[in-house]
């Protein structure tokens, strides 16, 4: 695994875990939620094979995925993705937990699921196969029902904006920040990414490009209304591993960090 951009480096060395952690570090002591979105896509733009992102094979993506989760305060995901991908609690090791403690973070990052109605299955691995209870961010109108359904298996948080039947990105991120979770890793899906992007709440995109052609379909990493004009991106890093590319972009409104 080598870094080759945005400024090519002659004879660049192999990157280890510590190098990756340095490349993907969040801004020091962010005073607001810093939202990093992470996706994998095929060379022809597919975001899933057979309905699952695990059908896409991007060399190096697994290593970066682990580092991104280790650095984050919280892993944010939409309910549809949590169901389709059969989410469970973040996996960790004693070494990872100790590194997180050294950085002043909780030993394990919780999963936070955005679900307007909170109609999640309490028997799913998200609630039964985890070392820390997940957060369920739901509309205030459905919060009590979600609490009754999920019981002690989750912390249900009312995160409504002006519409009591929606979960707006602003209140969602505010609820996370109130819990000290400002290093946010969003793992999708496309609808959640679209709502964050439309609200101007995305700081960084990490895109693993799988050397595959999936063909067919029209799914993309972001869904929702078209952006007019499109949001500009600045290339922050390019890492190669075998035939895969690991791309990291900053949105044009982000300052000079990194």
C-alpha cells in the first residue's frame, strides 16, 4: 500500500497502520461535528453487488475501513443500510481500545442508526452482537414507540427538525455532539449521504475504488435531489494497493487542515 498523490512522491514507502492513522487523522480537537463519509464503488460506479457492498472487492479497503472506525467517535449509518448489511457492533482489539483511550476516546465507537420511525428489529445483531449499545436517532413522534420496542438494547434519541416525521441532519449531528461525538464516520447509505450533503454537513469523502465492472443498475453513492451547482472536491490523498485505489477528498468549503 503506497501513497501516490495528490503530489507524486518518488520511491514512496509502504504504508503501515500508523501511517494510515496519520493520513486519515481528524482535525485536532474539532469544535463541531466533522463528518467523514466512507464508500466503496466499482470502476463503473456500482455501490453494491447483489444488494450488498461486500460484493465489491477493493484491495486495501478493509485496512482503511478498520483505521477509519478506530479514529471515529461514532459510526453513523442509515437504517436501510444497517438492515441490508446486517450491522452489528464495531469489532475491536485490546490494542485498538488502548489507542483510543490514549486519544481520550471511548474504548469502542458506538453505531448510531438514523431511523425516522425507529422500527428496527431488537433481535438484530446491531443490538445483540455488540459490546456497547447503539444509538437510534429517530423522529420525536416515534421515539417513545422505539424505546418500548428496543428496551435497554439501545439509546433512543429524538432528533427531529421542523418536520416531526423526519430526522434532519442538523439535529442528528447536534445530538451526537451533545454526547461528545464530534469525529463522525458515516458509512451510508446513499440517502443519508444525500441528506448530509444537501445540508452542507459533509467535510470529507473517502472512496475506495474496486477494480471491477458490475454493469447494470443505476445506484450511486449519493441519492436525493441534484446539487446545483455540484459541490467541488479537493483531492487530499491517493493510496494504491494492488489494483485498487483509495481516494480521499475534502469538500471545497473545508479549511486548510491536511
